[in-house]
């Protein structure tokens, strides 16, 4: 391995799983660029360790914005060796009340964003003969959940893209994997709990219990637990692991 630290780009990197991943990769000796739609959020994280963290702003579904952000990242830390596609959104709606705008938004952020960011950095990985792409999908990309059909469709798409691209990259030194968290202690889940409270009149504790009960371990997954799996996949020791969908969900999906 080169004496120059490897460079990771983490999308949706300002909070939750993305921030945990960024910290985990820095702890393993990488320099990390965190990308987000709100520069203030990712900049706050980068300011905590400016020697190893850099913040850039982009909408992951906009190729021009992503290209500019990647160029800035490369200027700061060199070529991108590791990409963690973590940016995502989850919105709920019964299928018969779901409009096309919601459908398109879920596909844009969760699936198209994964495509755009991967296309932006993959050529360099192939040219150098080494790279890691880790897509943060969801157990919603492995099974179905009611009232989130658009999100499920997008995350199933991420898992399918992962498997297909892994085969194309198998002899090029680049691995492509997906990590599929169950309900995780993040803003997305907290917002989902708040929506349940608002719509049903249940208490926050009762709503939270509904999310927890799907996990056989009886708890929400912690962002650091997801980050640990991601970080392992980004290392040399996982070089024989590609095309996989690794559940981090306390046994919910087997």
C-alpha cells in the first residue's frame, strides 16, 4: 500500500450513518471527503478534524454538481479510492395515494444518486487497478415494507446495481458491495417515528416500539455498527468480497 493515505468520498456524510462512516474511515487511516446537499452540515463535521476531513456540497443526482464536488475533493486529498454511497431519503405513502413526484424523488436520491456518484469516480479506480464501492442500501432493498413502496423499489434497485456492477468490476481490482441496515438510530427513523405519532396519536415510546420489534435483538441498530461493516468492506482484507448485500439488522433478514 502506498504511504499516501487512501481517499474516501462519503455521500450524505454530515450526520447519522454517513458521519459514523467518515469517522470510522479516518480512524483506519484514510482521508475522507464528506458530501452533502447542505454545506453547513458536512462542514461542521469536517471542522472537527480538518487535517483528515473535507466538506463539499452537491445534489447526488446532479452530474454537474457531483463532477464539481469530486474535482474539489481530488484537489484536496488526491484521487478517490473509496466511494460510500450513503445519501438517501425515505418517505412514506400508501401506494394508492403515492404521486409521481414522491416516486421520482425516491428514485432520484436513492438510486440515481448512486449511479451518478459511482460513474464520477469509478474510471479512476479502474485505471489504478484498485477501488472500493460500498452502497448503503437497506433491508428495504431485500424485503418489502408496506407504505414505502417507492423507497423499497429504489433500494432494491441499489442492490441490483451492486450485484451487476460487481461482476463487471471483478477482474479490475474494484469491489462493489451493499450494506443493508435495518431500522437505525438516525434522523430518518426519528422523523418516521414523529410521523407515526402525528398520524396515529400514539406516544413516541409506542411508535418507537413498533420500529424496534422488527429487530430480533429488540433494539435499533446504531450508526457505528453500520459504519464498522462499511469500513471493513473498504479495506484490503475484504478483497475477495464483492457483489454482496450484507444485512446489519440484528437478524431481521437472513
